[in-house]
């Protein structure tokens, strides 16, 4: 039966389950730390104590607020053994369906070999689970020493960042052997390049020739890719490639002739 949740019913009727379903539908079915406060930053205080900072998280649609920093005790390690502990945010539904959340240290199994993470509760409350763990940090122990904690959560970006990532940003780079420019448009991390220009100088069968022109910052390719721009004219006599590096440097390959009207296009991923 349909029910109006966000409406006056003359009695208390909106439930935590409905709120969680709405959160999960909008934010997704994963678990996230929100991009506010200290984002649950961890600080190692001693060999058996860590502090979790303030923050907000959403786990399976359930909103949990950490309003003040909290100290957690890590069981001491043992000489000659290694262990992985996990810090989790634990959701629980108890008697009379009372729900709660708290930070818990889940102790791993000591070993002289390679340690593994301890098991956690994975049945979502959206699927009827009464105990669910959202892993926040892995705490590696080598002997009695606490190693560097490893964050296991994703930080959910706010809608303002998503909006900014979808807003086109334009730039340009001068075409070698021409007084015209190639237009660059970046949306998120994707850059497209396009131009219809006339060459003002010849270049013949150049190969990996460095040019003075550079791709501006904000449009340069990531470290694991290159910017590639291809230019041709209708006759096929002019055909070349421009390659760009993460440093913005460009190299030219191919042939071009003065007065040729050239179409240029390209696409790459920025850093």
C-alpha cells in the first residue's frame, strides 16, 4: 500500500527505515564518509590507542554522526607475530527493534606469516541484517608496534563538486606552423580538442619533432596517458599527429603544407 512519507498524517508515521531507503536511493547502496568535519581522521596515540576524529557517514542508508573525537583501544600485539585489526562502524538492531551504531575494533588473528583481515558482518540492514559493519581502517601490527593505518572508506563528494565536474572549461593551444589555435574543452577529466585552421608554414615528414607550443595546465594528460591530436585535409596531402605529455610538451609527426585547411580533433584524460 502506498504511503505519503513527507506529508502530514495526523500521527507519527515516518520511520527510520523509510529515511534510510531514501538515503540509499539517492546516495547509493555503498558506504561513505561525507566530506565534512574531520572525515573520521585517525590518529595513533600509543601502542594500544588510536583516536577517531569527528565526521559523518552513511552506511546502507543509515546516517551516523561522530560529533566528538573518540579514543579506541587496540589489543596489544605480540613479539614475533603480525596481526590486522579493523576499526568498523557497527550498526545493530536489538530488542524491540531499537537501532544503534558505534565504533568497534575487530581483532584479527596473530600469525608469523602474512596477516589477513578479520571477518566482519556484511548483511545489509536493507536486506534484514541486524548487525552490519562498515570498515573504516585497517590497523596493521608488527610485534607490539602499530603500523600506519590504512583507510578503507570512500569519501562521498558533495553535489557542488559533481556540478563543477560537469561544467565545461575551455582553453586553447596554438597550432605549430600556424597563427591559429586549437580549442580545448574539459568536462570532468575528459578533454576534447578541435579546430578547423589554415597552416601558415610547411613541414615535411617530420618525426617526433619537439615544438615550442605547450598544452596549458588543467588540460594536460595524466601520467599514464598522452594527448593525441590528429589533423588532416580533404586531399590527404596533409596528415599529422600532435602528441602531448603530462608536462605539456608537444611533439609533431607528419606533413603539412602552407594554405591547407585542416581539421584537427583529439581526446584524452587529464590528471
